[in-house]
C-alpha cells in the first residue's frame, strides 16, 4: 500500500512541472508552443525582457 501511495505522490508532483528542450520550466503553465507564439507576437521579438515577462505570465520561466 505504501508503494502505491509513494508512486502516486511522485506522479502527482512530476505531472505539475515540465521542462522543454530550450531550458524553460513550467509550473501549471500553458502549452509551451502556444505561449511562445503569443509572446513573440506580443513582445515583437523571440527573446528579451519583455518576451520573458510574457512567458512568465503564462507560467514559464527560464533558469538564470
């Protein structure tokens, strides 16, 4: 029984966080590709402070 509870807890914790191959980490974030596309349009650039602020508003952060 303890094994099932431990496995369930591990699964629940890993299901909330995701990391993509570009180094962005999301906690309960919007899907990465749609967030990136929207932020590129909003910031008018694929990188920079405004782009990163937009991504953060959608649940994504890039490790420093």
